[in-house]
């Protein structure tokens, strides 16, 4: 066993097309808070939008690169094929009615792994699931009146990786990342981190024949939690020692990151919990204006000219 043992998911990053449509769906339909407007540090003519709970705490965060005009991706092996959020167990029926009233593309709830799951798709076709999770004590974000606090999304529940074969991915998760197998049936396996509750679960589905295509409406990468920079650095050393190609530690302003690819082709990240999203704006103002890291501030005027303006719903129901 490795010394690497993530406490859970940190965030999921996906690819969208239209940034305003993305903001509208995730803030007004799902009720997440836009906690940060920034840019893709590697391509600063594109937004990087972060959604989560009130403070954007680790394990609540879903982020997007909205590349205008991006081609549609294709689900398949080598991709994270669904991102699940936790909702109160008694709220799934309420969510089913809400999604139907808003004409969101959604399926009927099903039972899976002992849980009730409602699958839907965002405007770009990204697969999102709402999982009835009675043990999740997180409060979520209740800043918009359309979604009462008792029904608010609590945070990430799990991710689903799809592969041609379970073996390579399973070996990395249980060996190098020290997760434990907590369930298995046919070509589906569940792996747990920490206490194995909501926000600490990875599902892997095997047996897919065709490879996926990472583009619009698909997940770009998933990130696991490192409690601090020292632990992250030690984990990087262990990955290198195991022969895994891993990046340098990269400053993402709100956390630091390392990236590597698991045997099935899914891009993974290990991100620190700190410093968090209040490092450059107060809690009450999160997500209301464009924030740039210090090294991009000299180019602010040029960057802003390349980005479309965003209308962002606020707690008061106005737009910022």
C-alpha cells in the first residue's frame, strides 16, 4: 500500500460551450453558487468558472472551461462519464418535479448501489446525477429563493469512470492511491476514500468497447484532496517513485495542483485544500467579478476584451 490516501474528492472540471448558458444552468437550475470567475491560466482568453457551496469548500466544487464553439465530446472508455451530487434523501421527488417543470433532460430515478439516483444532462450534454444521501450533513448553498435550504444540493457525492477494463484503474486506486474496494457487481466497482461517505466515492465501470472523446459536454479531469502542501509534495514523490509521469506542482491561486493520467486514460489531479476562494475576495462577494492571479493582472484589459460579459444571479435575486 502507498502512503497516498486522499480524504475525498476536491473538485471536478468539465468542458462547456457557452459561458452564460453554463452560469444560468448551474446557478438557477441546480442552485450552486458561482464562487469564482477567473480564467484558464493556460489559455486566459477562456473563462474558468467555479461552482460550489457558500464558500466553495473542497468536495463541493464543479468547475468549467467554457470554450465557445467547442465541438461535442463523446462518452466512452477513458473518461469520467458522470458527476454525482448529494441531495437530502427526501428531496429527490422535489428535484424530479423541478427539473420536469424546467424541461431539463432527465431520467426517472433508479436504485443503484443501495441509493436512489436521478440522472440528468446539462445544456452541453454533461451527465449529472443527484443521489439521495441521508447521511450527508453538509448544508450546501441556499442563496437563491427558488431552491429552499431543505432541498439544496449538499456537495459532490461521487464520480463515475468508464473503462474498457477495470483492472488497471482498480489497481491504481487500491494500490497507489490506497482506496478500498467497497462494492462490486458485474463490471461495476465502487472505491471509497476516508469514511466512504458522500464526496469520497469513485465508481468504475468496465467493459466499454469504444473510447470516449474529451470535448464539449465531457469531464476534463477530476481532483482529489491533499490536506496541505507538504503532503502533496510527498505524494508527488511517491508517484514518481512508482514510475508515474506527474507534473510539477502548479500554482492555481486557490490551491496548488499536480496532474497525472491513470492507466485507463482519465486525467487525475491532487489539489490542496488551501488557501481557498476567499484569498482574493471576501466571502459575500465570491463570484461577482473577474479575478486574475498576480501574474496575469498586467494583461487584465486584454483578457477582459477577449471574454464575453456574464450576468450572475446573486442572493438577492439581482444580477451582478
